[in-house]
């Protein structure tokens, strides 16, 4: 795939003079023109004196000139692995292998892993409080694969008990399996209930995790004005993932249980510094769960991390359906990852409900406004990002009867099936996902399978009402330039009635040229106006 050339790169250089300086320059130009018309060309005239031309400029920073270098930015490529899986409300066990969801031989720079229905979508989870236990289990399983734990036979749920538990239960339940069951009996409030997942995820996150939310705009991107400043901007430290109220509660609990600022013990901090991949973002909304992992050496270049949740379930607002979006910048490129679970149903017209979900997600997703970079703001909407990847159980079906679909399936006629795929039809007509792209599908429909079977559920259904026509419900789409998809495939795990879907991408990222960066940082000094004079003339004047 062709990537945009240097001529299409967005400029990020600051203006050299303010508005007042422009007015002065215009007056000087008019004066010069009038002088030229009068035929005055004497080099000794006061109007042509270098000191008169620079009378309005007392000093200037050298970095202002150097920042205009045409080679200030360059492009590099990173590899991103994306996977989505509807796990049907089942919690994983320590024996579950993730090879079909997260191949062990993949070596990407960033992993975006999304789940749907990690908890049963019952009234308790939707209306009361969501269960965090399955999310913690999935995190432990993912960490085992990404960070290549040596002792794979050990119980990966053998974490130290959460500080939200009382000391009695902590001593009697060394494993995470037991600690979760005790927690449900001893927890006295929702805040304590959710504290366990928050503590567990910190053990996989960078030791300086809060810096992910800071502005990481480079020094070379000079500020247009004080209001547009990136550094020391109070809004740059605000994020819905980590509000000041949550931090205050964390500090109190950490003091009680003798933990450090990140809510984990010093030994856990030492162990996570040895991780190859760090957890960058982790968010749950009822059954939707998304995690983003990155190589340790990339973490320092990630910033402006924010999340946004949109509920599209019951009454059009609850979280049993909807999406979680993650926004971040890597170097100078903005990324958005959207994990969604759209409206279900295979009746005629149900695809219109899914179209509406997509439109509302694009309209309602709003990332917290933080600092601005010179020349443009950090994106606040999904489509404002340079690169976006949408994954999830989109629930679009195949507009064929069960008999016709089954016939084409036995023939492996994917092209004929794809022509009747609702998402393909809606996207081509512009009614949904306009401007988004998807790689061609060369795998069988991922829904709906019988439990622990390679057979579709419709083959064993006793009535037509319970029978489900096979469909490509689970999809990955992308938006933006500089994206090339290397693979698009499905896994074969029988854990759920859905099969996981995976994709590998190569994405272009803009980054500052290292030479330009070092040069600018060493020349951020002020010089006087007289030092800008030509050296030859200046030396002659000094010698007379």
C-alpha cells in the first residue's frame, strides 16, 4: 500500500512573529516601496539601515529558525495486532489456551485485544454492578502469552490477594480464584468490589503509568500562544480513566495497606519493570472489555491517553451494547481503537438498528479535551484521528435463508456469501462505515456454533425460531491513511459460540528526526538583534 509522501505531511512550524509584528512589517514594506519610487537608493540612508529594520526585534530564539527545517519529521512503521472475541459470558480458566486469539509466535509492537460478553448480560450486571472477576482473569491469561512466563504449568491466577480483602480471607486464599470468591462475600460496597481489578491491572502497567495521560508533544513543536501550550497545561493531566477522586481514594487505601503510589508492593513493581509488554489501557463496560498492550520501549513515546464509553443497549443508553474507545498518540501520530458490540437480531430491518448504533457511536464518542499542539488540537472525535481501527461483534448477518447459506458454506463459496453480507452492503451504499475499509474475507462465518463443537448451532436446532443462520458477526475495519493490513483470519477455539477474529497491520507513524531534535534542544537560546547582521559588513564597520 502506498503511503503519503513528504509533500503531504502536515506542517507543524510556529509563526515567527505575532499579529503586532505583522503590522510593523507591513508598515515597513510600505515605507520601503515609497522610498523606492522616489529613487532613493543610498545605502547610508536611515531607512535602509539594518538597525532600523530590526528596531522592532530585540531578540529571537535560534530554534525558531531550526524548527522550519524540511527534514524535521520522518516516517517509521509499526506492527499492530488486533483481535476480537465474543466469549459468550463464560469466565476463563487457567488451562485455557489463547493460541487462537493471541498467537504466541506473533511479535507485534502493539496489541489491541477486545472482548464482548465477558460476563452474562443479565439484569444484575447491566443495572446493578458489573462483575470484574472475568476481566482480571483475561488480563492474567494475556500477560502469560505476551510476556512469555517460563512456568506455564503454574496457576497464573496465583496473584497476591487484593488489598480490598480483609486479612483473614487473604491468608486463607492465596490464589486469585479463591480470593475472588471470598471477595464476593466480604465486599461491603461497589468501590471496594472494583478495587481488585484496578490493583491487578496496575501490576501489568508501566511503573510511571500516569505519564501516559500527559502531553508528550516535543519541544520542537513551539507554542502558537500561551493558551495553546502543551506543557504545563492543567488540562493535560485530566483523564476520565483516572480522575482526581479515584486517585485520592487510591492514596488512602495504599496508605492503609502499606503500598506504594501505584497501589502495588515494591516487589511487584520490580517484576513489572522486567515485562516485555506493558498494559497501556484497560477498560470494561458491562460485557465489553478492551486492553491495549505495547512494547516497553514504546511506552515513553505514548501520550494523551483517554477513553470514552457509549452505551447503546437497553433504552438506547445502557452498557449491554455499545462501545469503548481508546485514544492515544504514538510519537506525532494519533490513534483510536474502538471495541463495540452492536444490536443483535437477524430479522429483516435489524441491520438498520446496527447502522444507527454506528452513527450514534461516531456522534457521541467524545474524548476529554486536553492540550493542543501547535497547528492542530489533539483529536476529540473518532474520525479526527490519523489512524483508527474498529473491532468487535458488529452483529451484521448474511441476507440469505439458512438453506441457501448452508449450501454456499459446503461449497466454500465465500465470494457469493460476501455479496449478501449486510455490512458489505451497508458500507458500499454509504449507510454505515462510510470511508472505512475492510480486508477481503477468506474464512468461514464466525457465528453461531454449538458449544464445544465445530458444527453450526442451526444444524442441531429443533425449531426454526432457535436456529441461527451462520454469519460474519465479528469484524475488524480501519480508517485513515498509512495503514496496510497484512492478515485477516479467524481462530478455531471452541470456548464460545463465536470464533475469534484477528488481523495484523503495518501502520505509518510520524516522528521527529533525531538530528533535528537534538540540534533544537541545544540552541534554545536568545540572541540580540545586532547579532543577526551580516558578519562581513559588521566587521567592516568595526574596523573603521
